[in-house]
């Protein structure tokens, strides 16, 4: 290169720093879910699977502790290892284990599980009902994509051209709908789209969709609703 | 407290560099210390518009990578000593900049200047997101036409997502600067009206700069339009915009270049 500057930066090496620093340790109380598998394990797992399907939210991201006292007593350490594998397969976040012999823990992956689990019993709060409606109070800008499969979406503001709103339920836009709106991802054809000003590029409910050229200039700029009517998409004015 | 302001738009060619230079000069004329920084690495233009292209030795990339000190790279304007330019590199490209390096440069600039104006490149990629990363305030430049407005809307979405302030949960102050406006065409329906643009973009208006040949003349002369022709319509509009940035509450006026009788009779537009 034509000019090389002599400007050098020197970073002090870690060893030269004044005194060694300690890693900061903090304590925290967490609520873990304690699962107590029973013999026969296959029945217990069947019950567990049913519960996982019915209410996955309870287990979502929670630390799980496996209390294997019953299994170890009834079926021995081999069965305990099999049960632990079964729990891992179901993608449960195992963090600790108790009631199991040291030989099981010495083996492979179970070495990482914590065993110092003394704590108090704590009530499990009933899983908070997940919100069934998403409220957006800002305009949805071009390029933004709002996807909410768990229910309705309400936008207090406009949805810009080049933006999209995809909802499990209905879509309510208290403003101009200029981008794309697709409703009924989970509720299907009963969902609707409402807007104060229809200037959308594409609307869809369930499996049906239409682009703007379909409803033409007559509805453009008017308050409108989109719904499924006897197997086809109907766009009608609201005023 | 120094302010970092990004001048961005999404679409290219709408007037970011012109506006950065004009606003920078207008703020400096009102006594603020201003640094204008060109973030368009590889396609730099701010140095041309500022008339400093023959004095560039070190640039933003050099300072960010630690090869040069900020004082070596800053070019003081010959006409206004409170105005300085930090040019971009022309031989490198945007990948040469890192967030960490830019962050350090911005911090150093904050210590020396009241206002740091970042001239963003067009687009939504790394160059543009780096230019807006450390901003306290954004001026979104748009023309009253559909593709510019849509691109500016995209950029506004990014300003609400990719800036430090947005990540920390604060709302970034965003203002709209409408450039190359033509009231006549808007009235005839050939261009979008100012109200239509505001309705779509939903951010407060900083100013409206009307289309004018003075801007191109000033750029070719190597001076911000506010310095080159201070009594021209765009210069006055930029000066008003600068006053609004400083907190004054001025009414919005559409200052249009005066047309001669002949051009009004025959509808000719001056070559832009």
C-alpha cells in the first residue's frame, strides 16, 4: 500500500492484568417440574404422552427433575436408565435426577444431571392461558411480517404495502390495509378480515385467496370485510 | 449533549447526500459544531458535494480500523470552521466496516461535536444498518412517488428494529424530509401529495424541499446548497428544517423556485 501508518495499538495480555478476577456466582430459585415415573413404565409414558399433547405449555422450556425412586426400587437401575432415555426422547429439559443409584449416573449422558436437589415443594401455578389475541398499536411497516397462529390479530394503525399479517384467527385493521392479510390459519374458513380502508395487495381466508385485481376499483379505499362464503372468498363493503 | 442523526431513505437518489450537506451547513451556520460522516463506503459522494474531494487523505475505514487518528481524517470546511467532514473510502466496500469500529468512531465524534450527521448509503444492507445503528434521531428522506415512499416505509421499519435505541426499548425520533417536491404536479395528480405521503409514512414532517435547479448547480460547484445559494428556495427550506431540528416550531411553507413568466406561459421546466 502507498502509505503504511505506524499507528499500533497494544492490548495488555491477560497475564499482565493487575490482579486475578473471580467469576461472579449468583444464586437463583427456580421452579422445576418433578416427574415421578411409576412401574410399569410403558403405561406411565402413555399417560405422559397424552398430557404432553393436551397441554404442551406446562412443559415448554421448564426444567425437569426426574424422581426415579419408584422405578429403581421396582425394576432396578437398568430400567431407571431406560426411563431417563424415554424422557430425553420426548424433548423434556432434564436438569436433575434423584432416587437412583450411582451406577446409573456414572453412565454416559446422565453424568451431567444435577443430584443436589434439596428444595421445598412448591405449588405449580396453573399454566397461564396463552393470549388468544395479538394487539399491535403501531403501523406495520413495509417488509414486516406478523405471524400469530394462536388467534386474532388487531392492528391499530395501517398495514403498509409490502407488509403481511398472518393470523390463526381473524384480522382487524383499524386503518388502511395495504399489504397482505391471511386469516384463518388455525380456525379455517370461519375467520374474517376487517379493515377501515381496503387497499390490500392480497387477502386470504383459510385456503382461499384473492389479489386486488379481483375486487376492482369499486371496493378500493372503502371499509370492507373479507369472508368465506359457500366455498369462495367474498369481499364486501362495511359502509 | 451531542446528537447523532442518520439521514437515510432506502431508495437511492432521493437526496440524502444533498440533504446531509445542506442540513449540516445550516446547523453550522447557526453556531452548532457539526461533523458530517459519509457511510457510503465504495461509492462516496459527500466529499464531492462538500467540495473536499481534493483534500481526502484518511477516511472512515482508516479511523475505524485504527490506522489513522480521527483528527487526521477529519476535513474542516473552508467556509465554515464549525463544519467538518469525515469521508468514506472509495477503494474499499461496506464489509470493511465493523459495528465495533464504527461505534468507537462515533464515541470520539460525540466528544468533539454537537451534531454528527451520518449520510447513509441507499439500500437496507449492512451499510445502511451500520449508519443508523448509533443514531439518536433519524431523518428519512423521500420523494413524493410510490416506490420512494414504500422504500422509506421499509427503512422506518428497520429504524424501529435495528438501532441501538430500538433494541433498548426506546422509540427513535424519526422525521420526514420530502425532497424534489413539485406542487404543480401534485395538484395535477402526477405526483403524490404531501398529505398522502404523511398518511402512509405516519412520522412527523421536518420539511418539504421543492425541486430546483439550484441543488444541482451547488453540487457541481462543490458546495452545500445552503452555502452556495442561501437565498434560493431549497436553501431557505433546509434552513427552516435545521431550525426545527434545533427545537423551533416553525410553520411549514412550500417554498418553490420562482418561475419566469415565459416558463409559466409555455410550461417549460428548467433542466434538472
